[in-house]
């Protein structure tokens, strides 16, 4: 991948990096925020989206992240809390597995922080965690406590690399690849069908997924909960909002026109959906996106070598 330079008007700029990963800095109100993205190697792209190295130099920092796929986060330095959209507050463990989120999630850091994070696609969730994803939707757990000391050992090795983000990426891909459990072909087929359905423009109909998979709506609800953390209709709402937010903030499209095209009841419905899943109104996305909103949206710039589902989340 070559160098990129993207200016979103709010201070997010991709810095040239001849080694491949995308690098961004944002002059946030509470202090500089930095992010580097790394695409997974070819053999792991079905399991993981991007790996990222996130740094905050401020003594205290708070922001919101939009609805997302699960995230595995290694806290190299710093700590804080997650505030989920239903009001639940949970402290961040050193090896944090954040389940799939179905609404914008606020986080607070209590000191300067460095974090290595990896986005888990549904196959990665199944292969690393395995339990029903809906049980951890809008929640988190200490993955080292749940799945054993290999994750604590990886955290310590990452901490020993100081700021060598390239070395961190190589280490994570190597070690996580060893921990993956194989999936049955039937699961791969189902995940491919649901992914394709979610990427349908507008409001995908459950009848289309029933026809594609041969499963009943009840079976699909159970399996989507298990692998994605929510039933198909809620997932469709989530990814519709994510698509629209990227088109507003990155492509400069009119949110009023997207509202008319996207199957929303009216502008009030559109605004509520974007606010719920993204944490910002359409106007804020256009004019004053937060630091983390800018950085998360720019994940899409990794391009075609990263799973489409992950680029939107």
C-alpha cells in the first residue's frame, strides 16, 4: 500500500508512510490523538479487520466510538471506562474484549494511553472466543481471564516493544493466528451470505436472506445473534447508518439526499438513527466530527484488501 494524505477539515491528516500502514494524527481539544492502521496478512483477512496503534498524550481524554464489530484491545499504558448506550459503565481490563456494539459507546481515559487494537470480524469472534456474541453485545470482558494466559503473555511482549508499531503488528498477527480455531464450511457459507446481505444498499429485506440461505427467520435470528451479536433487522439498521455516516463525512454527500434514498421515514428518523449508532448528528459529521470519529471513519481508506464489513465499522 502506498502513502495516503486525507484532510477531513477537522484536523485529521494521513501522514506519509513508505512502510505501508496508514498513519493519522488529530489535534484534539484534549490533546493530540494518534492512530496507525495495519491491514492483516492475506491468510487472516477473513478473521480480522485492521490492527491499530492508538495513542493519546492528554492526562484525561473522553470521546465516543460508533457502533462497531468486536474489538480486542491490549492496554499498553493507561486505563479508563466504557459507557455503553444503555447506561452501563464498565472498567477497561488490560486485555479487553469489547463485544459487538449496537449503539455509540463513550469511553474515558484517565491518563496518557497507548493501545493496540484489532477488529474482529464474525469469523474471528467465533475462532477466538466462540460463545454467543449477543451475550457480550454492548459489554466487555477480560479475555485473559476467560481464555487463558496466552493473552497476558502477548500483552507483556507488546509492552516490551515500546513504540515499535510495526513490530507490534507482526507479533499480533503471528500469535493470534496460532490461537484461531478452525470453522466448519457451513459457518463460512452462512457468514458470507449475511455479510453480502448487510452490504446491500438501502434497507435489505429479511426475505432475501431467507431465500439465499434456505433458513427460516427464526433460525436466522438465532444465528445472527450468535455470530454478529444482534438479529438481522437490527444489524441492517446498524450498517445502513454506518454506510450513511461514511458517505456524509468522507464523501461529502448531502445527508438530506441520503435520507430520501435510504429508506428512512423522514429526516427526524434519519437524524435519530445516525445519532444512535454514530454518536453524532449528520450536521456534526459534516462540520465538527470528533477526533475518534474522524479516525474511525478513515479506516475505510485501507481499501479493498480489508473486509468490506470491517471498513464500514
